[in-house]
C-alpha cells in the first residue's frame, strides 16, 4: 500500500456510516458520525463507475468549491475519501431546509424572521461571489438549516467560477422557478446577477408561503414572470431582444409589488424590486443588498436560534442527485423542477396562480 492509499484508509477510519437517509441514481447519503468525537455528519457516497469519464463532474465541482469556501452560511465539507468505486464527501449534518420551513403551515413567520433568513442567504452568497464563484442553483431546499438556526448554502454541483468575463457558460442552470429571464433567452455570458434573481424568488416565496413564479414549462415561466413583473422594454433592458433564444411571449403591464405584498415595508419592496431588475447589469449585488436600508430598519433580523423550525426534520441532502442532469457532455440543470417542488395547491387555493394570496402577518397561516 503506497502513501496515498494509506492516507485514504486512515481518513476512511475517522468516519462511520450509521443509517442510509436517502438514495438517488448517482449517490447515496448516510447519517454518520466522527468515530473519535461522535459528532454527527452526513456522508454523501457518489457512485463513480457509471460515468463516461470515470467521475461525476458535479462531484468534482462540489469538492473543489466547498474546499475553497469556508463561511458560517455555507455548508462545511469536512473530509473526502474514496472506497472502491465510490467517492465519499463528509459534510456537516444539518437538520432541515428552508423549503420544509416554508411548507410547514403550523409555523408563523414574523417579518423579522424573513429578514434573518434572507440576510443569511445574502451573506453566504456574497462570500461565494467575492471568491468568484457562482452557485447557479439557489432554491429553498438547497438552503439547509442547522440545529442552532444558521442557514447555509448547499449543493454546489452546478457551481462554477466566473473570473473570465469573456468565457461562455451554459444557460441550462438554475431550477426553472428560480431562473432569471436572461437564461431563458439563451444568454451565455453572465455573472453574479443570475444568483440574485434566485434570491428574489426565495424572498417572495418566504412572504407568500408558496412559490412566486411557478411556470409549467420554459415558455410558461417567461409568461408567468412577465405577468407578475411586466414585459421588459428595450429602455429598461437594452439588448435583450438580441439574445440568441429571445422570443416574444406577449405584452403584460407591470403590476406594483405592493398589490400582492400588502404587508411588506417600503424598504422590503425596494430590495425585492432590485433583485427583480430585468437588466442583469443593474440588478443589485449581494454586497449592496447587505447594505440595503431594509436590514437596518426595525424590526431587526431575528436571532438564528429564535427562528421557527418545522416539527418534521428532513434528511440533509435528501435529493442526492440534486438538480444536475448528467446525461449530456457536461452537468446542466434538469428539464423540470424536482418533483417535490411540483406540489399541488391545497383546497381553497385554486386561484393562487392568477390571484396570489395577499400577506397578513397578523394572522396564523391557514392549514
């Protein structure tokens, strides 16, 4: 056994797998522990043998970027080891995710709670962007939450660096409901603004307790977006009609955000509108978002330990294969949102797609 094999064997002995908590086509996730200290961990076992080039590209990306990104609001990669035809990622164990929090109708959100979750999302994202990394798949179930309430960005299988502004990138990234219009129009040169749009969708979803822009197809996604935010003009988004896959989906008037988000403050709506700016060059940055008056006005963000938690815990990284489609030459986003996101409207919510619920923070959410 050479030195590398010895080091790998020693690393493997540090961690024990206790129980399988999820399985996909490309990976299995176990709840495990550190043998010496008993600390709980999640061990993501990626099956290596079935890929043309030997190893799943999304796994390489996840290891590469999580090794570089150490931040309280980004999931921590603790270790990596191989075993036979598998690559094992040892990750910190996190109790639940933001999607489960949003869906738990027994929980009541205060404006300060929403402010805290969005602040932590922007903090983690600002650190990614400061280190020249795009996440490219932000959505509520990729925002995991620890036992002490800290929100952490997870699933970096579609992440990539963007240091070279002239480098073409795929537009087939980000789950449909959280994907900005420029990617539907085939934009191949983009930057941090694509992640900011996703945060805007999550921000709106936290207030509505239902996805804000749930398109049924790529074309319907554009229509849903333009119905909600108005069809962009050449003046507000110069050059968008020249993008490779531009298609006209109709002229829709802009509806004031205040008409839907009736209980939100002026600062809240201002920040939300800056996330939904059509021109990517004018969309707010994560750094500027963190300095926005919204975060410095009353009520101040709730302390993470005081945030609502769902009664039902999720398995961390329950969707092992995440949102990555590995059938092509490189990893891209799957055609449809994950099935767990395609939830049916409960009875009494049949009109929410055309007339979304208005907000009232004074009442308990309906069951």
